[in-house]
C-alpha cells in the first residue's frame, strides 16, 4: 500500500462548482499534513496546511480525520485559475523528515 | 522574493552518458532536498541534506546516482550512467523550518530526457 493515495482524476468541473478531493495515508503515526498545488509544467507550491480541527482559507477548506487516516480539500466557487494538480502531502514522522507526496489529483475548471 | 535556483532547465542526453544538475537553495535554508517527478506522478524523494550532511538517501539508486552538498550551501546531483527510465523532472527544494512546517520551496526543476 502506498504511503499517500489520491484519486488521480481528472476532475472536470464548471466554473462556480464545488469540488472535493480526498486522500488517505497509511502511517497512523503521521504528524503533519499539507496540500500543495502544482500548475502544468511548474514546481509544486504549498497551498495550505491541514489541522486536526479543520481549517479554511478563503474558498479552500481542508479537513483531517486521524481515525480514518483521511484528508480532504474542498474548493468552493471554482475559478478557471484553480485548474491545477493538487498534491496531498504527509510528514510520516515527527521532526525534520522528508515529506511524502501523493500522485496528485488533476482539476480542470471549465468556463 | 528569494528563489531556489536550478540548472540546467532542460537536458537531453543519450543513455550511458553522465549528467549533472545543480541547485542553489534560498539563502540560510539549512535543509535541501532532491526529488524526482515522473510525468503523472508526485515528487519522490531522492536525498535530503541538513547542512552538508545526508539525512536520508534511502531512495537514491546509489549504483548510478550521487549527490553532494560540500559546503552546506549549493548541491549537485549526478547520474552516471543515465538510463532511459531516468527521464523525469528533477526538483530541488529547500526549507528553513523543517518538514513540520510543510513549507518546502521548490526550484523550477531540471527536465531530463534520456534517449
């Protein structure tokens, strides 16, 4: 079983739609969780951290369910500029250990 | 805004040749990572440095790959000999706060094509 698993998509949604991405991780001792965004042929960039209580940043909401080892990202009122690949990222250990990236979920927002 | 610099941006080589990639992290960032990203996949760690020391190279194919960060600043990743399956984007990233902060700053990458 891979450490971080995501639905690869692609998700094709109209502008204004709400879309949700899911991610599962295998190591129950994982300490911290993040969503990165990667535009086509560009480098990944941190979108947001994921906190146990859930957190929101504008149209983006991230949630963590430690019992189910599940992370989600919700995008409301999708914009054309949201089209990208969204990478689920986990730090499987405490301390300064390497982050583990999922394969990414591709989103295309269509006018 | 400070950036992670990588070169070359693109490299085309024939199999069995040697290739080298260079990375200059954001000034002051002690941790440097090399990741490999195959098309359609997420980045996979090759090696992590803390200053000049290797922290994790468990996924680095050491029969053909080597990495160094001699003075704890810039770093070089070498492949010799290159194989067809090495075609990928090689991403360098640096961080200051460690993996718990989640913020890795990536360079634009070096895209390798092995013919």
